[in-house]
């Protein structure tokens, strides 16, 4: 029997439209506008997926989600709303929603969401029955894979993080979903399920952060999450968020901790890293960034700021995810008080708080204790690792950077891309 979808929406036109779309796609569709009777329908019809409107007159959709997951935790629930925001999405996902999409949704976006949800479920079932076969395929592929190829990886289950945007100052959140092999790292909004690949061509801003844009949607401050994904070698992930990712504590540590808690899942395909075969350099003199051939990602970073920061130099060798989590992920973003005033005048740093950045005046650090003596330079390495992932694959090479930032990182990526 084809998968059953239960549509719960108080608007008849929505139910009728979804019934037609999903029936044409081969689903068995049950629909109701009466929220109090939904639990009985779930027990009787046993739907694989419930499409549940957030705003229901008799019973709030979030409360109904809570009841469905309590009574039948195996039932997948996709929330739909005409007044969605990322905070509602984070709340729903924490309660067990498999996805969250905004009305008016596109047919392709709706079907993509169903594919994500049902694909994960069927994939887990197949994984149990075909484990030996998958391991054998992996061994066969490894024998024919390029010398430096790495196995593709995603996460074992969806996870959510909430917080405040560093530049917008608004409450925001991010929902991370497993993705299939070859999908890469993609960002989407709640309203539009079409993906913005985390790629160099989609970078629209590199001032005080790295911003991705596409399909009428922009996502600001992606570098810390991208750094965590690069450091943990996660190659496939679907990311839902608003206009800016949460800053958390200003580092990549919580992203790493949550990703590791969700579980990193090895997949059945291989991916060849980007490995430049000759030296490439952007800039010269006292400010430049350079990459040379190497056996793994090695970074030498030199930072020089006025006192009290001064001159700092960091050597980092990415030998494993564990060393990234220990040595780089905890390093927090930082700024001078006078810079924050300037950014405020530009409409940025509205979410800068005492607990999500290192704040420095002309004499001292004013709000925290350093996690490393050279934390400022380590954070520059963190940002660089995130920006380097915007070629869509892990990078192998020895990078030397002196007093550089996001714009320089992206200029190097363009040079690398042109050389491939």
C-alpha cells in the first residue's frame, strides 16, 4: 500500500488542494478539519505522515503535535503554517516535528519535505536489513576510490538550536536535517524548501560575516556552523533557518557538541577533497593568504591588533575532528568597543551581548576570561576553516594567512576554483 498522509487543516481549500496534489503523487490521503478527532484518526488510519496546521480553532497545532508524539511517537509530523517563524519551527522540532514548512508552499517544496521525512524512515529500515551489503559496497568502493577520498557523512537525526543573531539582534534558530549522499550542505527558509547550496557562487557579503544568498533568500553569519561541519567532516546536511544563524556563545563549540550528540553517520559514497597542486596566493607584503600542497589541512595564522591584543600566531593541523573540537571550536568571536559602535551605526551587531563575544576596550578585555591565550587568532582560524568549506568539499593544503579576514578567504577560494 502507498504511504498514507493525514492532512489536518481547518481550511477546506487547503485540504482539497493537498488531497489532489498528494493523490496525484500516489499517496493515500485522509483529511480532516476537526482537530479534536485527530488522535482517533491517527490510531485508526495509521498514517506515515501527518501534515498539521499550526493554527487550528479548536486545538492549537503545537499542543496537538505534543499529543500525537506522546501517543504515537513513530508517526512523522510535518507542521505547516501561514504565519511561520523560525522560533515556532524550533519549538515544533524540539517537540518532535519532522519538518516545518510555510504557506503558501510550492508543490516541489512540499514533495521535497515528504521525501526527506519518508526517505529517512525507509532508509533506516533498509539499513537494518542490508547492513552487510552496504559494508561490502563500501569496501569495494574504497578499493577504487581516489587516494585522498573521504567517506561522505551526515547526521543520524535532526536537531535544533535556538539563540540570537549577532548582527540582527533578533531571536533566531536553526534546524539541521540529515541529507542523502551528494546533497552537500544546503540552506533553506521555512517558506521555500528550495536549497541554497553553501557554495562560493552564492556568497553575497563578506564584511563582518559571511552571507549566502539565492532564491530570494539570504542567510547571514554562516561561518561558525560551516567551520564546525568542515572540522567534523560532515559533507551532507539540510539546514532550515531564518535570515541569520544564532550566534550561541560566539564560537563553534555548541554546534559541534550538538552535532556529535545527534550522531555523525557515515554514508555509502566517497568524496574527493579539493587539493591544489601548486601554490596560490592572494595579497602580498604584510597582508596575504596563501595555500600550498600538503597531505592534510594545515593553517598558520598571524594576527596583529593594537594592545591589548597585540601579535598572535597559531599553527593548527587538522588531523582529526577531535583536535578541531578541542583546539579551534571553543574560540569566540571578538571585537573592540569602538568597532561595535561603528557596526551599530551600520545596523550591525545589534545582538552583541556580554555572553556571545569577547569585548575589548583600549586597555583590557571587559567581559570574560580567555579560553586560550591566543583565542583571538584561533577564532580567525575558525572563520577561515568555515569559509574554506564554501568550495563544497573539504580542502587539503597548507594555508598561511597574515592579518586576513572573510574577504581575503573568499578571494583565495576564487583562486583555487580557477586553478581546478
